[in-house]
C-alpha cells in the first residue's frame, strides 16, 4: 500500500466511484457537479447539475463499458459517455433517489443463438441514416447508426431506489423493465422508511433490498423467475428497443432541423409583411392583391408598401431566402425523414414477428396491438403530404415573387429586362388561388380565439408551418380528384375502414403524427414493467434491531456477489463497535456473524500502542477482501488516529460455515448472531496508519488495485496504490494538499460506491 496522491479539492465530496475499466475516479460534490479525474489528478471534465439546486444522489459505472450513470435529487438519471461527457440517454423516476447500482453480470450470451442474429440482421436490409450535418448547420454531431452503448451479448440492469418506495430496473439503463412498489409489498408508508440500497444477483434471480426504518434495518431477498428465465429474450427486446429509440431520436432531430429552417422563412416574412398586414382592415389584404392582379391598379397603402417597404432589392433577398429555406426543408423531408420512418417501420414489423414467438416473448409482452405500425404508416403518409405541400408552396412563392417583381418595376416606370419571363395563364390561376388565401383569420379561427388575447395578424402566405405545430391543420390539403386511389376509398366506406389499409388523417399535423407514434411505441415497451414487477416474491428477510444509543449512527451497507455458487455477501456497519457480515446462498437463505471491537485480548501485545479501535467505514475490495476504515482513540493522543485494514474474508467465511442458513432472522445487539472479536482477525502488519489524516470515507476498487480515502471535512482525498511494483519505490506524489486538514465538521453526508 503506497500513497500516490493527496489532493485538497476545495469542495465537499458527496460521492466517490472508481471505474473498473480505466484508472478514472468520478467525484460528486455538494454543488451538484460531477468531476472526472485520472489517477494523477488530471481533470478529464466537469459536468454541472442540469438545474440549479440539484444534488447528486448516486454515481455508477456500467460494467466493462465507457458509460456512467448519474442520479440527481429531482429523480433525473442521465447516462454519460465518459469520453466526451455527452448525454447518451436520460429518464426521470419522478421521485428523489436513494440508491443506484448496476448489475455485475459479465456472462455473454452465445453468438450462435439464432435469436440474437435475427435481431442484428437489419443492416442487410436497411440503408444507413443520412448525415444531418450535410443538410443542416444546426444538426447534432451524433452517430445514430451506432449501437456502441448497447452490449449485444451481455445483459446488464440499472437498479434505482426512490424515496417513494419504488425499485426501478432498466436494461442498459434505457429500457425500463420493472417498477416494483416495495413499500406496498411491505405495507409501510414512504414517510416511515427509506430504501437504503438495492442490488441484483448476476443471474438476475435475486433482488436484494435494504430498508431502513426507525431503529430497524431490514435485508429483504426477492426472487423473480421471469427475469432469470427470459433474460435472453429481454436482451433481444432491449436491442430492438435500442434500434427504434436511436431512429426515433434521429427523427426528432430531423424535425427540429426542419422547424429551424421553417422559422427562417417565418422570420423573413414577419420582418417584411406583418407591419403592412396589421395596418390594414380585416379581410382587405386578399382583395387589394386580387384587384392588383385583375385590374392592374392598387391602393395607395399597397403601392407605398411595395415601393418603400418591400423594394425591388428587398423582394429579391426575401425570395432567395425563402427558396433556400424551402429547399433545405425539402431535402430533410425527402431523404433523412423518409429513410428514418421506413427504418422504424421495418423494426416495428420485425418486433411484431418477435411477438409471434410466444415461447420467448409472450411472457414479457403479452398481447401487443399493432397501433404502432398503423401510426408509423400514417406518419409516413403525412411526411409524403408535407413533401407535396412544400412543392406547392415553392411553386406558388416563385410565381408570387416573380409577379411582384414585374409590378414593382412597372410602378417605378422602368422597363422590364429582355430576359424576364412572362407569366402564363396556368401560373395566373395558381397565383389567384394563392392570393385568395392571404387573410389568416377564417371564421373557425375567429370563433376559437374569441376569448383569447388577439394575436398579431400575418400574411397567410405559408402552409408548411402548420405541419410543424402540435395542433390540427388549419388548411388541410384539398382532395386530389385525379387520384384514383383516394376516390376509390371515398366511394367505398368498408374499404376505407379496412384495418389492412393504413389510414391518412387529413387534419393532423406532422408533429401530431410523430407524437402518436412515440406514444404507441412507449405502450409496447411498458408491458415488461408490469409483468416482471408482479413476479417478484419475497423469499427471506433479516432484521437488525439497533440499540437506542446507536440509533443515530449512520449505517453503511455494502454487498458483493461472489463467483462461487452464487453466494452474496453483505456488510452492515451496525455501530462504531459492531460490523455484521451476512451471507445469502442461491436458495435465498441467510446466515450472519457479528465482528465486534469488544475488550482487547490481554495477549494482543502487538496492538498495545494502537488504542481502542472502532469502525468508521467499510467496502468490499473484492470477493476475497473486505476494506475497513478504522479509528483508534488512545489516552496518550490528543486526537484520534485513522487506520486502513484489508481484512481477508477466508477466515470469516470459515466462521460463517458453522452458522446454519435460515429464511428469517432478527438480529439484536445482544443476541441471535454469533459474535467474533475483531481484534483476533487482525494479522501482524495489516493495520496501515493514515498519518496526518482524520479519515471519514473510503472508495476502493480491487479491479484497479486502488483506494481513495476522504477526510472528515470531505474536502481532502488521498489515493493509494494497493499493489505497488517493487521497481516503483520512488513514486512521486501527484499533487500535494495546499493546506492541512486541521478542522473537522463531523459531516454525516453519505458517500456511496
């Protein structure tokens, strides 16, 4: 054990968590920030809280991956790509969070499994999603075609406990698969209890929950057959959900790019045309322009607007801007949006095929309607309708601006250029219909807005924007009488209502269809939440009854899954003098032993100068070692001293073997548990003095062979290399503390690992 770093952070630490994949330490502070450090205290990045006043409730690393989950006090959980601190995914459990853990499973599902291959063969049939950056300057730089944050052969779950008493499970932290109301099962109220911790066994059969009540800590063991038996099916379902989720995110970003391009059109129009529209009487704008078209004469107000406000140069600039914006929208609709909707349609069809395999998927999904397929098809039809509307609007705008240009030149008594094209009769027909729809307020709109504050009236030139709002279309497209298919459906009601024919909703906007599709997809993946949650059954329980004098001591809970026979170990820091170790076997039976710093044995002369030891903090280093932070008080010392101990678990496990397994047990400070004097377990040279540091918390990683120790003030952190090489005796300190830890605030804030 060799000290390699000592850092005064300048803020109070709430959480410390080592990465098992890299030499990285994540620190959550009292400002709601998360800072990622390298082993040599190089700051990788710093992430501020999403909202002011939020606190970090938990930090967890997804096993063997470059993904970190962060929980906040408002129930928000975000998954972060640690390479660039970009948000991968976020969701909200709608309640303050008390604990968060990942499962430790690293077992791969065989790649020869045909069901796994069937989930991942979409690349054979689907084109890659086009790069939005080439079409829009505001698009995000995201690789939507990659599933690098989804393990295709390893299933892992994110477990979250909340103050409302619910335990949430989600595959990869993205597909919610369970919401168990723990307090309802226990028949207690959220005000009377707190979920201290929650974790699952690697085989997904057992869920361990630690509930703290007044004077009582309960370890509860639940079993779930569905989650264990259908883990492969759940993995396949999560991968399919990942494909759909990524494509839907791409669609959402595409629509945002379309909206931004459309707002450019709207802004240009507002700047030029709204002022004139607001100065004219209701319903007079169309009449003035139609009169100008039919008779060539105009009102003084319109003439002044054309010559002074709009001008020839302003007209050209406005026309070019609108044409460019519409061209961008057209490109976004034709290629990215259409390609993405077709991809979602494919994935939904393949999902329907998975559901037909009742043996693998019906226990998870039950009967799933095809609403999502219908809404996806309707969304595709609406996108095609928007494309036609853009074509029509682009055509009408070109005619309108060309005509206005001719009018302005004639009003200025100038001669048209020789290369200027004349307006055909067909274009005049289009133009007259375009001008007839200038006034924005129809009778229907006026009735709806009677009791609403009057809005500014604008030129009603544009039809694309109504598709990009979450409300029905104001001007739905007219029925094309030349379309024989539409005519056939209108003439045959039974054919129109046939479930095999995808509907076309004339009055819905593109955004409305998009929202309906998202809602129907969410309903499909809500099924496992109820199915798996209801299947959890309590198998065993162990209650720790704390004595009154120790009731205020902050209990620390840790557990560790061993590779041997699915044994799970728990460490409960019951008090400063008592540590309870609990073992749970594959049958969900429990047995326990208490390590106590009672009177020091007279023969322990090697510890004579140590003083009376007490427990401060505890964590599992690995399945063979328990890390203990100890404190000693000696009459010859002015202040307590801190010690670090790596306690081998082999001796403790041997003592546990003499204790029988039970399904229910009540452990009090005086009875119902075998007591072992902890002094007898300390071997020669095992105690390591933490000189000059009054330590309060530890964060250890057996995988990386490192330990971080936090001072009582929660502002100073020391890092130790637990397995230094012999040729590295002259390791330099990474950063020295600028001030000594001379004041203690006795903070009791939790540091979870």
